């Protein structure tokens, strides 16, 4: 593992507002519990836009979501991730002058993300309007060792002056969430989500306890400031209370060549995890201060050393792509929840896009990565779905179902947050997605205890929902009035992806039922939800007779019953500035055309490849490629995977690059609102499932390696049934190595091999 492939650095002289907001996202700090955007500590002048945010995963408020017409069952309120406090504010004063990127002269400015050590930094050399020169190094970390902890190490070196120095360290409770009424991907309304209730100062630590305005949750943030000068404590600190905020004023002096450092510790504690959030914050602050900052840095590095052992991906011949891919994988670890109270949001903890909601993105794009590299985290993500299963049952009843569970399209605590049901609640395939993820987890781990304790109940209840949604007609089981992954085509009959996912869900409900009987672990589920063999037989019949649309003339799987009857979108006369289409055309206009926002049937052919022959998959890919805009960040990676499968390696490479660079290069022009976590997981899949050809099947672990001509090779590691396996692909050969664990049977291009230590295959034979 080369260190430079885990360091991203830019020269950062630009004061362009768009670039500043993008860097707030790209260099944010998070650890799965808390996330802090990379705002300038000193702030911005009036007139600059910024999303200044600190977030706690799973911590939410409830806000009104007005419907134009109050029809039965439509959501009228939603959960929103809350901007909880601003503890990153630090003003630096050199005598009477205040440091600002917008005053004086910037002699040097760069930003760095060190993914091996787990921190970000700003390095600025600044000349004040009166000629004082200082080097400022600001290092920030959200701790993986102590998830509640965020630190800022703010060092100032005097280059040409002696004098007084002052830090003003803010702890601000009256904060707002970001809103933009012109973009449906973020909140459209300004709303006060959190209200500071109590401000306390204890042992030179400021505490602000705040409550949400409607959800009844509390969060406490604690801040301690410590000053050091050349290794010794120096200076004075006074904490002042103001309205809904506090600030610590730290005074010292500095000599030419001397460095003064302020270390700012922030801890977060909420009432989802702590009975008393103030007591929780006090305990977390005591824990944080029990170690030196260097010890905390060491523990951060140790955590990441362990992480990268399983997760690092190398592309030989393109260091830029290697860096981009591993940046994506680092962001997934920063974003993913580490307990059953939360999941992973569409934007992680980097911003407020989609209001912090959890989607199907987790199961279909992100869980495959964690299943293969960190199965404990994968299990935790699935346990979150079990935690909200009762809410899914209630959601099913609300939508008219007599049995089963229907997971909400977008949520935080379990209730539906989709205000536009045609492209939201109608996406019933989320049930199939969750069932698919549970099955994939089982295939990779053989964790039958999880199936017995939690996963099986989800599988059975989602299967029941399909039986209540669909019906038998002319010898086929059909599912009407649903929306597939493609949000440019809504409310259709027999969406291929939905029907395929329902078929898979029902098949595995049958298999898990008999497997649990065999393992003598079914009885508790029977006692709880009353699942019986007669019901299982109905599941089996519906799966066997599931209608999967097929067009004899084109020899493809139509996206749904009516898709091919629509007019093809006029791509030749659509201006480039009109993409993404959802921001420039009425939904009804989009729904009348053959145009896809993202992979739909093509996605189904990836995850349910055994449902169709290769000719049908190939024909469908070529058909849908021509009419897909990839306006969704979930799309390019899937087209890359399927291009690899079909042997279109050049196409796969092009789609892969689009996916890898999405956030670092802001290719969708909306990364200011947060990273695209699903695309990041999909980018990993484009290597491992795409070029590597990996598939998890009931028979075992399958590979079909391919190598883009632009690369010399690539390598990755996975965990399968507890065994650690390394895969290296070069122009000459493919090497499979068992690094740890028991021998495994693997298949390479459908040919079986026993992996005891290593297997070397000539690339031309593969």
C-alpha cells in the first residue's frame, strides 16, 4: 500500500464561492456518528453562500411537508437530519488584525486529506494588511477510536513579528439547516429545527444542551480549548456566555519563529444513544482528555491501518484513478453508521442533500462493499432495517395492505419521508432490495444466526407484501402500479426490475424457511409472526409464475408493460444545459417518453443475471444504453459492470472513470450538497463485480476477470465465509491468494478450483 495513494492535496488559492462550497464537502470530517463540513474556521464575508454544518447520524427533527391535496395516506411530515451546533469557528487575531483569506495577501494555501492517518489539514501562509507574516496549520479529525470526538489543532507560527496573539473559539447553538427552494434534492424551506435550552460552563468546558423543535430529541455538545506554546501551557482562557452561544477567548504572546497551538476538543452526545445527553457529553469529554492528542492520532492511524488491510484497491498504471477509488472507499467508512440506530445517508455526513435520508442506495450499492470487506458493519446496517421493521409494517397498512411490511422509500427513523409518491413511495422494489442484501450477506458469511434472529423475519414479511400487492392473471403473477429504479418512468405495470426482485425475494423466503427448519431455528419466528408452510407454498408458486416482460421483436426485457409503446426522447435536440432533465421538464412530460434517468432493467440483469440468457441481457443493454441519460449518480457504475460482463471493456472503462471522479471533479455539479455515497459503493463494485467479475451465488464464489488496456493491473481483497482472499489481475496472469482462513472452492469463468494457498491462471486462458 503506497502512502501517496491515500493522500489527496490541492493548492487552494481560489476564493470562488462554488469552489469553496465544493471543498466544504470534499474535505469534510466524519466517522459514521458525527460529520463536520470543512468550512473555513474564520468564516466568510457577507454575500458568500455556505453550508456550515455539523451532523449526528440518525439524529433528526420532524417538519411539516404540506401536500397540495390532502389525499389519504400521503406523508404530511418528514424527518430531517439536523445541523446540531457550530463548534468549528475559530478567529485568529494577531494584535489588532484578524486573519481572513479575504484580506491581506495569501502567500501559500493548500488543503490535504490524509486517508492513512485520518485527518484533514489547511496550510496557509498569510501576510496581514500591515505586513505581519504567519504560517497557519489547521488539522482536523473526527475520531474512529472515540466516535463522539472532533478535534481541531490550530497552530500559528510567527514568521516576521513579535506580539500578542488571540484565539476566539466559538461554540454556537443557534444554527439553521441549509435550504434551497429551487433544488428538489435539498430542503426547500427554512425551518428552525433545534433550540438551545441550557448553557453551562464546568471545568473550563462549555456545554450547550439543545432540543429539537418537534421530535423531542436532545443533543449536548461540549467544547474544551487547550493552549500550548513550545510544549508548555501558556496564556489565559476566558469563556463568555452570549445569547444561545459561548466563546472562549484565549490570549497569549508569540515571538519570531515561535509556534502557538490551540487544541479544540468537541464531543457530541444525543438522547438516542444516551439516557442523559449532558452526562454523556461529560463522560465523553473526560475520555477524550484522558489521552494526549498524539495518542488520539496514533489510535486513528491504527484503526485505518486495519481498515485498509481489507479495503485498499490498487490500480497499476493509473495512480489518479487509484487515489479516486480509495478516496471513495474512505468516504464510505466516514459515512457509515456504526450502530443499529442509524444507517448511511445518500450524502453520508458531508452535507444536507436529501435531508440525511436513507434510501435503497444502502442495500444495492453500499452493502455489497461492506459485505466483502467489513461484514460486521454490513450486519449492523441490516440490523437497522430490523429495528424499523414495525414501522415498515405500519407503512404497509397505511398503503392498504392487509399483511406484510413495506419499507419507506426515504426515511431516518422508519416513517416515509417521500412527499412525491409516484417516484417515491411507489418504489416498492425497496423491499426486494433489502431482501437481496440480506441474502447476499448470508451467501458471503453463512451467518445463519442473523437469519434466525432478524433477517428471516424481514424476508418473510417482505415476501408477504408481494403476495398482497400482486395477483395471478392468466398463469402469471403480476405486480401493477409501481415505480422501478428509473424515476423518469413512474407508476407502471410489471416493471421488470421490481418483478425480478420480488421473484428473488420469494425464492429466498422459501429457501430460508426450509434452511431454518433444518437448523432447528425456525420456531421463534413461527411463534412471532405465524409463518406456515401453506404460505411458503404460495410464495413458491408466485416466484415460479412471476411475469418478467419480454419483447419477441426486439428480444429484450421491456422496462415495463407500456415502456416500448412510448415515443423515444429527442436526444439530438435536447440542449446540454437542460440536463439533468428533472430540473427542466415537467414529470408528466418525462413519463410519456422512452428516456431513463438511470440503470433499471440493466441493473436487474446485473443482480439477477441467472433470470435471462446472455443474448437477452446483451440486447437489452444495447437498447437501454441509447436512451439513458445517467442523470442519477447511481447509473454509470452499473453500466460499467454490465459492459464488463458483456466484454465491452472499453465502454466499461469509460463508465468507470465517470463514476470514480464524480465528487472529486464535481461532475454532476451538486457535490456542494454532499458526497454521493451510493456511487462510491458502485465504483467499488465496478472494479470487483465488473472487471473482477465477482458474483456471490448459492453454489459459491465466482470470478470472470477482465483488464482494461489502459491499466497494467489491479488488485483487491475480500472476505468470504471468514477467509481472506486477495485477487491480483495483470496482463500476464490472475493470482488468487488465500491470505487467512480455511480453503475455499471458487469458480473462474465457471471452472471450479480449490483455493488452498494460491492459484495462478494465465490471463489468456481466463
